[in-house]
C-alpha cells in the first residue's frame, strides 16, 4: 500500500439560483386512462456560491402538477431517491384536488452550502399501471468546493508476469481510496494514468476508476475506486509510471500519487 496525507486548499467560486421544469411522461394514448398532465419541480437546480458563505442551510422545493381521469380514491405518490446510491430519501402520498385535479407538496432539504446532491423524483398515480400515470424529474443541488478531494492510499501489484501463449490472460487490479470533506457525491471522478517509459502514455489514458461494483471494483460505494486490466501473451514487457488523482465537481484536483508498474516475461 502507498499512502499520502493531503492538506486542503481553499478556493472561491461564484454561483446563483436556477430553476426549471422537470420532464413528464408521454401524453395519454387512451382518453379514459389516469394521467399526469403536468409535473413541475421548482427550483429543480439550486446553485450555491461562495457569497452564500460556508454554512448549513435548508432548501425548499415545491413539487406540483395536475392529473386527469382520476377516480375519487386515487392519489399521487411522490418518491425522491438519491441519484448516486439509489436510496429512498423521502416519500409522500398526496391528495388530488377535486376542483382542478391538482396536487402539490413541499420538500425541505438540509444541506451544507459546500455539498453536491442529485435526486431523482418520481410521481405516480396510485393503482395505475399506465405509463401516462407516471412522471419523473431531477433535483440538482450544487455546492461550491472549498476542499479538494484526497487520495488516502493506492494499491496495485508491483508487476505482472505475462502468460505464455495459450495461457489465460492475467487480471491486475488498480485501486485508490478517496475521501472528500464535502461528500463523495461531490466527486467528478477518480482517474488513473498509465505512462509507458518506452512508448509514452496509453491512448485511452487517463482511465476512470469505479466505485459501483463493476469493472473490477469489489464493493460499491465504499470509497475505494478500482479498475481491472487484462494482460495476455500479446502484451510486451515494459515499465510504466502510474499516476492517481481525483477531481471534484467544483473543479478542485487532489494531489497526484505516483507509483511504478512492471510487465515482465
């Protein structure tokens, strides 16, 4: 294991508030099917800037819409999921107005001004199986970066011995454990550069590392970002400089951790 302790850097960024409508389901192909005619999230985009200061705050989101062809006992269920983890954040069942078939609610999100949050919002009419009884949208809360991400440690084998002709390819896992004081949701990405000392940087480098249980990553959402590579008899012996770094959504970049990797016969 190689590790490095990284000290935070302060950066100031400007921003403002933006709002927009969410997407809705297709129009009703059957005139008598329950339908969500309109679905609005205001604001759907919230942007904090350094002028807002570093503090905890509450963001109020208004969710509203109108339905059609509703029976008296039907309601609208609004569900909000964390977009990164898929975890249900909030859910509420709403009555539909008998006068104009409208529905409305407010959700409050408690957040530091430096954090980034993305949510998926789903609205569905109860006991309806038609796609017209469904709508969805997004809520994006964008903070401003103060502290860059930190790569706490990196891990990979020092070398791999190439398999002989006819042997199976060998897998090598490259990993970086990453932290961010403003939450892992604020990460834009964790990257790996592979630079051959013979031919230069690989054409596909830098490579994105994953923390979602795919591409060699073993455990999703554990802050260990990974990527697996296959080496076979067609590869050439070589020596590589390896560089790991992370970038957050505010544009701040971690220190780069470096190592060496050998491909041998």
